[in-house]
C-alpha cells in the first residue's frame, strides 16, 4: 500500500503580513529621512551664542 500525505488548509493568507511589511517600510523611510536629509540648525531649538574673546597677559618672570 502506498504512503499518502493529506494536506489540510485552514484558511488563506488575509494579507496581514503584507500590511505589516508596508507599515515597517514606511516607518523606516521616515526615520531615514530625518537621519540623512534633515539639516542641522533648522530645528527651532537651535541657539546662537556670541562668546567674547578674552586676552590673558603672560605672567612676569620671577626674579631672585
């Protein structure tokens, strides 16, 4: 008697894996945009600091 194999399908793929893959790709694309293309200094939290130059005179040589 020949061996037989029975395949039972319990439903098809409803596309949820495809939707999850598309959502992951969209999130990665948005993250890549901010990582590679967002220019530093365009954020509203950037601050410009004006630091004045300070000149320190050299100490006088010691005399004995």
